[in-house]
C-alpha cells in the first residue's frame, strides 16, 4: 500500500522502508513487535505509531495529518 501512495508525497515527506530483521537496532528502538509497523515523526518530533495494515485512504489521512503538524 505504501508504494501506491508515496508518489504523491515524494517532495513533502521523507519515507523510509526498513527491514527489521536486518536492522534490529532500529526495530528495538521503536519496540517493533509485529509487521506491518509504521512510525510517523513530525518535524516537531511528535511520534505516531501504527501497527497493522491500512487501506490507501487511511494511509493518506495519516500522511496528511503528518503534514499539518509543525
């Protein structure tokens, strides 16, 4: 789902995919217990964690909310 939505946000949001099996330090930093797992960090440093799949509309809702945070 992320691949379908990200093109709209290319120049607005930095999006990174992490292989949690290979990047265990990052996995433990965010306390990842299952996948899919998404961490959104606003410019102000606010962290929002989402666990589980979501449809395109829900993902866009969260990304738009992230853009609105300062």
